[in-house]
C-alpha cells in the first residue's frame, strides 16, 4: 500500500486527485486543505471518476493528520505559502518524492532554502511544467533535434504572461537543450489583477534570449480570442503550433503545410490524465518526463527577479517578492 498526499485541494489539486483514481496499485491517499469548500470540491470530483476500490482516501484540514511515511506528495498550493508547506511537510513526514506546481515561489530566498532542504533530505522533486509530457511536444522534440533554433514567438489573448511564461521558457529549454537565458526587454500595456486575490498579471510583451543566441518573445494581448500560437524559426524550417485549450487540440504546420498526425498526438491532455503517470513513473523507474527541481529553479529565478522589478516600477511599489502564482 502506497501513501500519497496532496497538499492543496483547490481547482488544480482536485484534478491531481482525479488522476490518482487511475492508479493501478493500492494507495492510501491524504488530501489536505484548511478550507472546507475546497475539500468538498475535491471529494465530489474524485467520487465522479473513481471506479475501483483499491484506494483509501482521507480528507483532512491539518498537515499533522498525514502519516509519518509518504511515498509521494503533491504540493498544489499557491506560490506564497508553498515554501512553508514544504518545510511543514518534511518536518511531519519522510517523503522521498515530491511534485511541485508552478510558479514555484515568490521570493528568491525560498528557491535557495528549498534546494538546500531537498539536497539534505535526498528528495526527488519535479516541477509540473507538463508540456514535456505531451505526446505532441515529445514528437516535436524528436523531429527538431538536429536543427538549430534561432527564434521562438509565442502569442495569444490574455494567456497569463507573468504566471505562465515559465511554461514556455521550460518548453524552449526542453526543445533546444539549453538552460541559461536572460530577459532583456518588455512592453507593458497593462498590469491586471489575477483571478486569484492578491496576485497580478500582465498584458504586453516579454523578450529575451538563451545563451545570447536563441531569441524569444512572448506576447499576451487583451483583444480578440486568439489561441496560443507558437512559431519556432530554425535554420531550416518554420514550425507553427496552435494550442486550442477550449477544444484541447493542437494544429501543426511546417513551412505553411499543415501536418496530419495521429489524433492522440494532437490532443492536449488534462491534468487528470497525467498525475497518475507521474506518480507511477516516480515510484517505478524513478524517471519522470518533467524538469527536476534544480533545473526548473534555474529557469524560474531570472523570470521572478525580472518580474519583481517590473511590478515595482509599474505599480509604484517596493515588493520584496514577485506577486504571481
């Protein structure tokens, strides 16, 4: 019997929980959230999909109610409390495998403290930048492997430039096998309040480069309803990817010619179809198709520092943190 914990039972945490209903081995699942409404949402969503009887499931409001030994933990809280939750979890329980949501943390010192903690306790940790798991991007990674990527352009309507840029920074890192980049310019049309209270996002542009060579620009506009479009310019070809998150499908062109691929390759998977794979692979071979913590932290930090300065200037504040999640 495996012990698995989900800390944070909100919208995303409950989707992680639904995915655990797909596990093929006996599990004792603990869902932790101080909010009764969040626990009830998680309970309803799990019950709507759970079909086998190999699970024990426990909904608790306090982290001290979970076992002293865990096989896997999922931290699906907001970024402002995630470091404290990790510290509290590891003071309460021994857990060798952890999945973290992004954006990881708001403060630079949290990245360093958690890295030291994971090293000290010999913990395997991954960050949920899930495009690396999608069949389509695995396919694209194979066909683009021997080409030199010169430029990446990401555009769309109101897609969360501040909180979601890390997904595309991670995607570029995955495709070009580089992990050092700089943000060098921006154009801010508007700073907007996030859907989550107390957080902000941006309408506008961010630009930068990897290894002073591969240039990228991310654009989020507030007009129309454009799908996320990714254009990848290489030394040989132009690759165009359109992600339709309403229909959960992808369309793909190479040099203006649309590519006909297997239907499963062009589907955008739900989180409720992925977390079970992550847990099974981590507890099996120990290899997961996600960035490990240290790799993702290196990609997070330049973005967090750049955005913190940007928000301070735009909002006339003196934040010592980056108010995104």
